[in-house]
């Protein structure tokens, strides 16, 4: 009879939250929030000076939009105005 063993390795994270309960760091990313507790920036690493990986803006309806998407839209609009 064959016996199978399953070995599971778990990585321990030291997750850190701000006073409002927002996840800030501890998983190799650093998150920044606005005054409404909406995610606005994700940085590489566990420090506030890490490279910015993503930035977001928020529409009044609560829809999150990546700023890179917003900048591309503005660029295309500007190009149409110049044409």
C-alpha cells in the first residue's frame, strides 16, 4: 500500500493596519489611503518610500480608476484636440 504525505509550508506575514483598519503593509507592499479610507497608492516593499506600482483616483460614485488609465485617456483626448 502506497502512502502519500502532503507537506505544506506557510509563510508568516506581519500584517500592519492603520487606526481605521486599513491594511498598510506586511506583505511586501505599502498602501496609502485618502481621508475617506479609499486606496490611492500601492508601493513596492514595506516602506512609504518604495517605488509606486499603482495609483488610483476615485469617482464620486465610488468607482476606483487607475491613474495610468486616466492619464492615457487625457493624452488621447489632448491628441484629438491637436489634430
